[in-house]
């Protein structure tokens, strides 16, 4: 925004509550396996009229983007709040949070990608935010010599994304993630991550 552009007026409290209700209803609806969620269904679940829904989110894409960005915000905030006994454990806990984010938003991201490409700012800017949030955790873990130094954060996140794409219930996928995270430890350190 340039200094000449007017700022948007603050949202009224009731408008903000409606927006939050819409996002909560949409988040719950999209979390259901195989959900084919319409805007009308989101409106019904949120207990708001269609006009209120469209005033907040002019289309399905805007709603999906808002859900996606909210979850990216949570992953970025988690970088400052996850706590482990060591820097390596803190970094591993953050990667677990990133894994949970990716699994929960896979359908939303897939639908957004169907409407655009991977170079869309909603993806590139938010990926940059996630990486910026994780870098200090990785640096601390590597400085403590608890995480190997021959992989970049991008490679580690891509590994987590690849594991999240594996079909199977959590009992099947979680041990694969644990084994991969254990592999981030420096050679000779047999302790699990």
C-alpha cells in the first residue's frame, strides 16, 4: 500500500464475528473426508445468510485462500511457541506441526491449484513465510549439532510434504514421519528425534 492509498476501515465487531463463524464452519466442512462443500452449505453451517457470506468472501476461491492463509499463520506462529527439551526436539515438533498443516489443508490446496498454478502468490508468498518461520529453529538445532547440516530447510519441508501425500491412516503414516525425522540427526547420533 502506498502512503496515498486510504486504509480500509476497521471491521465492525459483528462483521468480524460473522467472518470468524464462516471460517470455522468452512474449516470443519472441508476437514470431513471426501467433502464436496458448496458455498450454500458453508452459509448454512455458519448460520449466516448468503449475502453475508459473499460480502466476506466474494467467491469460493477467496474463502479457500482465507482458510489456507489462516493455517499458514498458525504454522508460522507455532515456530515461536513449540518447545522441546532441546533445539533439535523443538525443530522436530515444528516439522510435526507443518506435517499436520499439510495433511489438513491438502484438499484446499489441491482445489486452489486446480484454479491456478503453483506460482500463484498465495502459494509462493506463504511458502516463503513458512520457511522464514522455520529457519531460526533449524539454525538453532544445527548450531547445537542436533540436526544434520547437509540438507536445507526446503528439502526437509519437501520431505515432510512427500510423506504427508502417502495414502493411509495416521497409524500407517506417523511411523514413516518419525523415521524420516530420526534421519535428520547427525551421523552417529542414535537418539530418536
